C-alpha cells in the first residue's frame, strides 16, 4: 500500500489508505478519538476506536497532539457527516514529530498572529491564499510567454531612484551608500534593446510611511517593457493580461477562492466585459463629488481610488495624468505636454491601483529636460540617458503589484493576507 496525499482519499472513497500529515484538530467522544488530518492538498477526518484498537496504537493516538506530524493507515468509508464525505478509520499510527502545546487556538489578535506568522501560515486560510497567489504568478508568466516575452532580472542594489527620493531605503555598501530598488524598470529598458519584449518578477522596496490595507514596504513586482509600442498598445496588453490572470485563477482555484469568501461570479465582468477607459480630468470630476477639495493636478491616493472604484465591477483604466505628478520617464503628450502618456489600472470594488504604466520618454533631449524640471542630478543616470543616444525607439511598459492583484482577486481585507511574511512600517519579524 503506497503513501498517498490526502486529496486522493476523496476520489478513492473506500478501501485501504496510507497517508501522512499534521493533526489540525483533535477531540475525544465516547471512546472514539477524532483527528482532522491536514496536508498541502486538503483535510480528512480520521477516527480511532480506542476500545477495539490495540492498546499500543490507542496509546499513540492519545499521545499525539495538535500539529504533531504523523503517518496513518486505515480504511476509507463514505460518511456524509465528515468533511468531504469521507472518513478514515485508523488501524495504525506512527508519530513522526510530537508537537508541544500549539500556541494558536482561536480568537487571537491580528498582531499576535503576525508575531507567530511562521506558525499561522499552516492555517487553511493562509494555505488557500498562497495557492491563489501562486496561480496568479503562474498565470502572469504564462501570459508573458504567450506574448513572446523573455524573463530577465535586475539588481536589488541601485544608485538612484525611480519613484521619488522620499521612499528610498538607504543601504550601507562597503564605504558607500546605495539604495534598495524601487523598481526594475530602468534595467528592463536596457534588456529590451537586447531581447525585445522583456519582463521580470522581483521584489521592490518603498519606504512609504503608510498604514493602508494595500501598502507594504517590500512587495512583489511584475514589470514589463515592450519596444516599438505606445500608450494604446500597452493599455490593450494590460487589459488582456488582467483578463487572462483572473480567468485562469477562477478556473484553477475556484474552491480556494470560495473558501476565502470570494463570490467568483463577481469576477465574471472582468473576464467578459471591456474595461472602462477615462482620462485623468474625467476621473477628477467624479472624485470631486466626494472630495470637493481636490484641485486639478492632485494625485489620487488610497481614499480617492477606493471611492472611485467602490461600485465598479471591472477595472478602470485612467490615462493622461498631469506631467507635474508623474516621474520624469513618462513621455509628455505631444498634443498637450502638460499631460503625459501614462495610465493606471484601478481594480474595482474599492481596491484601487494595481498597475502603473505608460510610454517612456525615448528621446535624449526630452528626457534630460524632464529630469531638470524635477531638479534631478543627471550624473547617476548617465547610463540610462545613454539608452537614448544609441538607437532609441518608442517603447512602453508597466509595473503590476502582484500582491495587490491577488488581494483583489481573493477579496481579502488586507494585502498582508496574501503574502507569507508581510513587511510594513512596523513589521519585519519573523
């Protein structure tokens, strides 16, 4: 009899079964001991009849504690009362690792569960979230490969900023100071001239003093750069990509999504309908109904984006932001240089921005002019400016926050609920 994972029990339904896992719950009822045994594939109810089992086996069953790792043999029977309609009646047990009293029961605070994150990740809620997350990552890579994109990597230690100096993490580097990367964008632009369509999945770091439900100081960033394209093409690319990721995740992880509380029917419009596209000025007028203090040139923050998207059922693509609030690498609109050819994709249901994107400033004079407008020292960016000197081409790209995207798809209340070890202003342990 071969060792099987728990999910096999629900297709086998009867007969001898040999498995392994961890004891999630344990209770004693009238001479019978019930285990809920878990592994990475699911959970199965197991019962030991203490009166009929060999005393040594009964003793081991009684000895086993919550989160002990064990091997079990037994007979599968259909039982409608059991989770999944199957029960394993134990004939043999071997304790592999006897657990001490497990420190997590129920009704613990969020902060406590973050303190014991190394143990809380064993919960079914965390397991389901991580499976959804893994599928989101896989679906992104799958789409990129279908679009003939090559995966590349950039450095984590960098000499300059991408998204503003106020969110840089300084790091001692021998006798110098460098920074943790805010984005791999500039390095993808380099690789684009060698490999064409390129992408990466890598951590990015932002020293943002924010305590919202969507901010982390370290997050997983999917970034893409495409040569020979403009704003329209990159927007179309992003919409197709989001649709593919959502569709794939719903198809492969419906069970986990439902367990997390997501009604998958709510995601159908994203898969089936065309995303609404609006210019910044149009969206500003909508936002001003709730936030009348907003003036032209104001950026949308977490509160504004939440209100803008709260009643929407598909992502909103916002284009043509004012040049004054966007970084130097965004290309000014030739028809009105006060605006740039960029876009943000805002997830519906109040989740807000998941993608920042746009055409890149690809001519040297235009780039250096934008950098001087923002009072930047050109010296640290010499290599980046060089790209505009040697066969530059129109190009565009985007950064997708995979954690935010997963949080929206799974409809979790906080971004930390979909990442194993979240890093925030006050959290770097464990």
